[in-house]
C-alpha cells in the first residue's frame, strides 16, 4: 500500500471516529434532554390536575372524572389513575405502549429507550385527604422527536463526512501531483546534468511547496555530486578512449583501431549509420624514412610537433578531397596509412599525389645537405582479400620504394583474379588511351640564366585524356604504367609526340623525361633509335632526361641509352643529382649534356657549409666534364646570384 493511501485511510478512520462520536454524543444529549422534559411534563401535569381536583367545586365524582378524562384525551399521557385512601381504584384510564405507533421504528425505540416518568400527588378536600392521583406521560412524541433529530444529525454528519472526504481526496491528489512534479523536475535536472548539459542550462532547484524545501536541497546536493561524478567519468572515458584508440603524438587513430576498421571494411560490414560500406577501394601506406635522424637533428619535442602538423595537414587534405569513410591512422613511429573505401584508381592516385605534394612541402632537414625522405606504397583491395594479404602487399611496395631511392608511389595489386578489378580498370584505361591516341604533351617553357648566357628550353610532360574529357597528369598514371609493365610503351609514345612538337616549333628545344624502368625493356632502346633516325632534322633539339638514380640502379642501361643518343646527336641530361652523390663517380662515363640540381638543396647550401661544399663539388665536377648545370626550381635572389657566378643556370621569369 502506498504512503498516500495509508495516509488517506488513517485520516478517513479518524474522521469516521470523530463523526461517529459526535453523532453518539449528540443523540445521547438529546435523549437526556427529552427524558428531563418528560419528567417535567409529568410533574407539571400531575400538579395542575391535583390542584384542580382539590378545589371545593370539583369534589363531586362526575366533575373529577370529567377533568381527568379531559387530560387523558389530550393524548400526551399513557395512563391516569385515582385511588382512594383505602387503596380502592376511583378512576383509571390507560392505553398500551406500542413502539410502532409513532414515526420511529421499533428497533430505534429498543436501541434508545426513553423513560416513562410517573408523577403522583395527593388529592384533598380541605384538610381531608380524598386519594392519590397518578399520571404517566406518553413518550411516543418524544421518541419521534429523538428519531427525527437523530436522522437530521446523521444526515448532517454524513454530509460533513462526505465533504471532508472530498476535500481530503482533492488535497491528497494535489499533494501527489505537486510531489510528482517537484520530484520529477528535480530528478530530470539531475539527469540533464549527468548527461553533460552545461550547468547554466539547468534551471535552479526551487520548491513550490515549503514542506519540500529540504528534499529539494538534498536533490540539489545530489545533482552537484552526480555532475562532478559524471564529469570525472566522462574525462576518464575520453582519456581511456584516447589511450586505447589514438596516437599520443598526432592524435590519429592508432594501429589497433585502424586494423579493426580495415577488417570491418574488408568483411563488408555495415557502417555505424547503417549504410552499406562500398566494395573495394585503395589503401596508401607512407613511411618517414629518416625519423630517427630527424629526432636526432631536431630533438624529440620539435619532431613530435612536426609530425602532429603533418598529420593535421594530411587530414585536412583527405577531408577536402577524400571519399566518405576515409581514415588516416598512424601504425607506428614512422608508418602512416590511409584507407580510401570506394575510390577507383585514377581518383586514388590523384589524392595520393596531393598528399605527396603536402609532405614534400613539409620536409625537414636531417643533416647538412640532407632532407627527410618519404616512401609510398599504394594498393587496391576488393571483397575477399584479408588484412594480412593487404599489409603484405603494402610492405612489399614500401621496400621496393626504399630500394629504388625515389619518392615515387609504388603501386601494387593482388595477382589473384578476384582482386584484379582495379588493375584491369587501369590496364583497360591505358590500353584504350594508346589505341585511341588520347595521349598528348603538356609543354612549358623555362628560361635559364647563367653568368653570361641565357637559355630557353621547353619541358614536356605526358597527359592522358579520359573518356569524359578530363585530363590526367603523367604523375597520376605513369606509376601505374610502370607497375603494369607498360612504361616503355608510354615513353616511346612521349618521344614520338616530342619529335612531332619539335617539327612544329622551329628552333625550340624540348626536354622529354624517360622512366628508369623503361630501360629494362629490351625493345625500348631500339624503338628510340628508329624514332631518332627518322627525325634527323629535329633530333639535335631533343633532350632526354633521366633520373640520376639510374646511374646506380640501371648503370649499363643508362650508359647504352646515352651512347646511342650521343651517336645520333640527341642530348641526355640527369635530374636530381643531389639525391645521388654516388653518381658523381660515373659522370665521366656518359656523354651528358647537363645535370639538374634541386632548388631546396641549393637554398640550403647558402646556410650549410657541408651542403655548400657538396654543391661546389658537383658543379666543379660537371663543369670539368663540360656538362652544364641547371637548377630546378626557384631560390632567393642572393642564392641565385651566387649560383650564376659559379656558372649554374638559374630559372628566371
């Protein structure tokens, strides 16, 4: 039984007892009053009749009987009798007492009986006693009056009790509603506080009822304790979440979190919002190859700050250009990984090139003349591939990228038929571009100035026009062509387009870049010879540019290409010589026309004695072999002037 029901029952019993007691006392008082009235009436009546019978004029028997009959016939008396001095009955009249004669029911008469008073007086004739007069009052009227009074008082008590019961019910209902509203409001305030609502957003606890003030104060104290506890638990949960799923330096998802997400994507689970995850996509793994040297050169705190800034910049890039569900994570100290679900090859390569550009812009020095390097590996995935297979492919790509020594993206795909969707798409795109002749050259003019000479040279880059008309830069599809073994075909096509451009632009010089993996194709050099022999009128204005790493990784192939080109009057140059200092030892073996140095290296030489000595050695070695030195990229005016004084060709507007 509830507290309010118990309170209502208790109050009802108390009121019932009070009203019952009041009714009983009222009826008892009325009964006593009526008994007194009957006694008084009998005394008065017998006194008046005795006085009348004692009068000398009323001494005859007939007159006395008339007086007594007149009193008896009034109906207020039950019996009247007159006895003589000897005890004989001189007059007697009476009627029986029947409870049902009046209005009051018999049970009421039996329950609350009234007295029947008998009054007696002596009757005399002068000084002589005649007899004794006895009068008994009829209590029927008094009983009816008591019954009527009891009925009225009972009804009054019932009405008062009903009104009291209604008022109590209303009062309890109001109190129950107020109590419910008050407690509910305070408990909801506690819930709002516990759920993280700002303290100012919760209304202050005030009670509408004075009796609940203490309860409200207790709830207010509880709310403050709950809020403090909730905040502490929230901070602890956030701390644990960061500790379990985040890298402490970059605040990126850690290896454990990424592996769980990658496993969920590969298994085809639904996303957190209930949407189906896209089937297939790409994963990029990039590694900071010089992290240990970076920590030594910069100390740990600046290196951590640089890693955090790098992660933030790459994250912003992915947020702007990556697909929905893209995830950037840090696997370990030097390895970072990007999951790009649902992204096809060309789009993925475009995003990767943007990331590569951002990382190149954030490079840090790791020693005199040395800058930190990155290695990149990109692979596709499809339904059915496992996490271990995917990571094994990426590790293989990183090893290959590090062994080659270039900061190009190594693109690998699974050889299994079930996972060659992306590779087939790329191969189909590249084959169709060759068949439909949708390859073209993008030519940009560059002016170089040395101490006493100025040279204008055009540099070509291969582009591919997709079926929808969009242009893909060579940096987006040539790494895939290398992976598919098609780089030689594309380099031959670039050479054809370059020779055609020279025939259309008299007097211009054109630089065409050749990929080092193309040199491994046995048919590549013979095809170039045929092209050069067929373009005898323009080949003297053609410049073939190779990466300096080829002197280390493809020494024999580079020497064969350079010899064949020199025999036909085609010029050969090397780029990025500063990344391969060992190539200096082999420069004398090649008939080179020029070498290129990076602007970052040249700019650093202005402040680093070690880099300056290395730059001077490269320039001196090249000039001693009658090889021109060019600078790729711009530097400040002071550095440009110093380089021009040394005979280096510096880009000018």
